């Protein structure tokens, strides 16, 4: 049954009133108090509707639910401060059909829904009984509904009224109660209410189970504590002391103070319980004690704070190292990003370069710049996986791996950890240590690094790993994939002299008890020392030679045979002997069959003269000079190219049936290998067969294919530096290596003319001179007349020559 009426509206915040519900309301807003006053002037009837959002102080029409409760104001009490306390009783549901006014209060036209007793269908009776039973269970579990209220609810027989009273007693949100209020159909209302009661019962059951579990744990802990205290009291009265118990208590106290991760703490407590049950003289007890010592001493949560002052870090790097600009830039980039995102995963840096270029000392400088602890582990010759992951505790004398040992030494979980000489790691039947290192170095895995000895994960993601290697090709590919490779090529002569002046000489003078007044070494002498007494990419031998000079001067100073002065060239040769090395200079004049190539060795770059001599024969190719397989294959490829292009070079097409070629690379005792001599060999063969000399001021490097393409090579900077030292003025470089030229020092780039080639024809055009030039004669006596090759003579005739 419905009827329409006009009523003032009171918006409710955080509360909802059902029909048949009597409640006190505190009213303080002006429009709400005006609505109460209007209701008192009329018939005391008012509509109570809930707000959708409780934090809105001045609600609009859209902020109020359209279904509310028509209520009668039973009592009004004005409180100090201008507020009211109103006692209201819900009468019936009311649905807002129209808002008539919003000021000075909400005036609405309401359609009233009055519920009377209706027929009790079987479905309705089943729903009513279900709600009654569930409410009883809810009251027992929650213990928040008074027993009198439960009795009053159970006494209600009308289904609609029962639903409203039960909903008012449930701990529901306003939006959920609104769902029940808006259900005008009694059967639908009971269904909605059943869903809410069942959910609340499940939550109460879960709270009860959690409470029981917590209470049992507390009771167990209290019981154990009480029993232990009793044991202590009894032992004290008897004057006895259980050593095992005292040791276990001491270990438990250490575990509590160490603040270990939860998993580690559980493991430690479990091992302490095992230790308690062991006989005092048990051998396994020693194993458990050692294991507990390791767990307690490792820096699970100890970390140093990074010093991310970029200016200071740059000063430290420049103070410790000369040059190496790209390396320093990468380290400063890491520090800058570390400052912006402290939780960034640390990169895995790998310094690759020849010996003595400062890889290890650079890692120490990084640690000093960050103010982190520094740990070094040499991997040279490591072939046992247990060196990385440790031994299992079942072995006698088992210990954690060296990674964990290094962290114990550092005392922090975020040191700078240097793995030295990773390219010299090997493997055998004891396992593959490089595969074990994958877990250490992979940023996706090392936050749960598992050591066989510890048997609990350790977080290595905060550690900054730096690796060093001399060459990259011996590093396993999966390991290399996880690293950021930074190449440290060798130093130029100028850089070596600067390093000696700034670092090596002052260091060695101090180490030998001398000073700059007793011994002074100027730049020219240091340059002589670099050129004549050392042959390396780094500065390690240079430091040894400086130390040797200091020792000899110190001896003479003590004998009073040395007068302080600037060291001169005569002193240098007297102390160190004649220069041991001579820079291989380029040829003074062009030669037929001799081309200058560029090589990349472990001690830097060098120039390589490739000699080719044609001999009467049957097309055989002889290679000498201790060449490797790759170099031999390059010679075969060059030989094929020359044969394929004989006509263009002015060589008879059938020359290979009458001529043998002997290719020799001087310094035969030194092994040589690599593809970058391909175009040099081809040029030398073309020169020897066509009798066209190769320019003496030109050097070349590049790999050749059968079709005559020139492929890129590595180590361009070192090769160019070697060419510069040797007086080369022109260098032929593969086109694809153009981008690598920026690594070459600017003063060297300006002194050399570079030609970038992509085809062998371009190489020959630039490298070979004409057969005859004005004023030029072939310096070596040719085997045959210029421009001709021997051919078999006809029967009975003298040998004849055939022009090329």
C-alpha cells in the first residue's frame, strides 16, 4: 500500500535508520536543524535518507540516496553549542519522487510504502526461519548483540519487520544496509539479508580461529618460558649448571640480538634445538656450532651507506688514474643513477684489457669513491664449483664458498666485490665454476643466492660486482651476457710518460727512501725508458724499471757515489744497460712483395711485415712464420682472390701453373694468428706477382673474403698507435671500423691519413705503386725482369719471358 506526501528531509552521515527502529540522532548542520524545526511545526514527520559519501558537509540532490525511512520525531533536546539531539522512530519506507526545495532545508515529495501482514508462503517461511537461525549463530559468535535483543528479534513474526530489525543489528556498511532498505519486496529483502549474514558469520569464524591459534602460541611460549625458569631455579638451588643448556641459551640470545631474516632465524633455532639434544662429546656438535657461528657472523642486514657525491668521486678517479675517460664516465653514470634510485639493482661491470692497464686499481677506486668495503677474489685457475657455492655440511671440514667468505670479511652485504681474471677460470670433473657464477652475477637470481653450506638464501643484489679479464673470447657466453663490458685498451707513450711522472716515480722514490732532490727524472728520460726498456700495453714493467733505477741510485747514495742531479741518457744506459727493445720502423723505400700489416697482441699493437717471394714451380703456396689456422686460411683466401683477378693486375691467367709463392712473416718464433692480416697478405701477393711495389709509408688491416670484401677487425686503437710509433703516415682501415676511430687520441688522428675501404680493389689501388715511376727503381734485385714471369720454353729453344 502506497501514498504520497510532502516532508522535510534530514540527510544522515554514516548511519541509516530502518522502520520500527528507535534511535537518538545528533544534528548540527543548519539545513538539518531547519528540517527538524519544520517537522516539529507540522506533524513531527520527517524523511531520513543516508548520504552516499560521509565526508560531504553540504550534500546536493545527487549525494543523497532516493530511498529512506519516514520517521516521527519523538523528542527534541537542544544542546549547548547550537546542536540538537533528536529521538526518532522509523515508521515506513519512503521513496523520493521529487525534490521540491533545497533551501533553507530539503523539501521532498515522498511515496510511502506501508507494509501490512501478508500471506506466508512456503518460500517466505523458509527464508524467515533461515534468517532467524543465522542471526542466532551470528549473536553467539560475535557476542556483541545482547541476549534481550536476540529474544526480541526472535519474537517478531512478520517477515518484513524481522528483516529490518536483524539488518539494524548487523555490523554492515551503510551502502550494504541501503541495499536491504531499498528491497521493497519482502522475499528479496530476506535473500539479500541472508547473503550478508552468511558473510559476516564466515568472517567471525575466521577471527575466532585466528584468535585461538594466537592464544595457543602465546600459551606455548609462556609454558616453555615458565618451565625453563623452573629448571634454572632448580639448578641454582642444587649448585649445578647444565653446560649444554647454558650454551643453547647463549646462542638463542645471540640469535635474538642478531635480528636475522625470518627464514634464517628459524633455521638457527632449529639447529640450536638439535645441539641441545646431542651428547657433549658428539662430533656432529662441532659441525653445528661452526654452522651457527657462520649464520650469526654474516652481514644479513648490515650495509654501508653509499657516498654519492659525484664531484668527490670524479676527483678520486682522476687522482688515482690518468686517462680512461670512458671508464670514468660509466662509473659516474652509475653513481648518478644510484643517487636518483637507491634501490636500483647493481650492474655487473667487466673491465677487459691487457695486463697492467689499471683494472684492479680502478675497482679499488670505485670502492673508495662509494666509501664501500672492497673484497677481491682471484678466479685464475679456479676449477672447483665448491669454490663458489661451498661444500655441503656432510663433508668433513666443509665451509661456505669464497663469495660468502668474502662477505664475512667485508662485514657488509654491499661491498665492491672484485672477481679478478675471470677469463682464466677452468673446469674439470669437480664441476663448472663459471656456471655456478651465473647465480652470483645474474641480477634476477642473486637476491636469493644459495650456498651449499648455508642452505638458506643470501641476498647479493646489493653487492657491486666488478670483473676483470685480459681477453673476452675465453669468457663463457652465458656469463658474458650478464656483464657490461668496458674495454681498457693500452696506454699511448704520452700517457705512459704522464703516469710515470704523476704516480710511478713519486711512489717509487718514497718506497726507496729517496726524494726529488736526490733523483730527478725528466720527461725525455721517461720517454726513452718507455720506448727502449718496456714493451707492454700497461705500466707494470715501466714501474719495475723505475724501481730498478731507484735501487741503483739508493745504493750509490749510501756509498756516497751519487751526486744529486737530473738523470741523463748516459746514466740510464749505465744503470739499465743498452735498450732492449727497438721500435720496428716502417721500410725506408717501397719494396716489391713486402706489405706492412697491423697486429693486436696481448701487450698492445705492433706492425707486421709480410713478405712474399715468387719462385718457379707448380702453383704451391708455402707459409712460414709460425702462423695459426686462421691466418693460414686468410692467406688461402687472398691467394684465391689474386688468381681470380689476375687479368686486372696484369698477371698471366695461367701463372699459377708455373709459379710457387712463399709467404713469410718475420719473427718466426712468435706464434701469430687472426683474420686481420687478410688484405695485407693479398696485397703482398699481388705486389710480388705484378712487380708493383707497396708504398713504404702505408700500413693496412682488415679481413678479406673470396669475393674481395673487406671485413672489420678489432683492436683498432692499439694498431693505430703502433703504426704511429713506427712512422706510418697512411693507414687503410675497413669501412665498418670508421666508428672506432673516435677512440684514437686526437694528436694521433691528426698525424695519420686514414682511408676507409670496403673492397680489395680499393686496397690495391691505394697501396700498389706503378711498375715504374720517375726516379724510382725497385730496391731489391728482382728475381725476374720487371713486368715478366718465366714460362716453359719450347722444346729445343732457350727460355723466353712473357710480359705481364
